[in-house]
C-alpha cells in the first residue's frame, strides 16, 4: 500500500525534471545521500575510466554467446555481492579489460 505522505512523480514529470535533465545531459553525479553505497562505488569506479567511444565489430557467435553468458553470471554475482569489487560485469567492461590485456601484451598500448 502506498504511503499517503509519499509523493510519486509520473514518468513524464521525472523525465522533465531539471535535475534529471542535468544528470542525463551533463552526466552529473547525484547527491551521495540519494544513492546506495553500491551505486556510489560503481559511479566512483567509472569516473576513473577513460572516455568511452562506441566501436562496432563482428565476432564469432560462440564468442558473443560466451560474452553474454559471462555478463549474465557476473551481473548476478554483482547483485548478490559475491563478485570482487572492481571486477567487470558489464559487456563493455569485460571486452575493454580483455582488449587492454591483449593490446598491452602485443605492445600496442602503452
């Protein structure tokens, strides 16, 4: 049952909210009191990541399937708090980590 004193916003009101707009368009970090500890540590970890750009590549289906499976398992571990802090669980982070290692090993990334 909804608390009569709680004030719910419609989706349209939320989208049009100036704070929401600032967050979406300027990637402003919400006030710490408004987010959970897990969300806060995730935001802080991402702040230290280089700027990201989209890269489109095709990989064999078995690699795409394995990547999806890894992401699914690691996301579950992250939600259950059994994944070590800082370990990648999103596809983009898993791929970035793997590519960074390969590029370092081959001398392309310094």
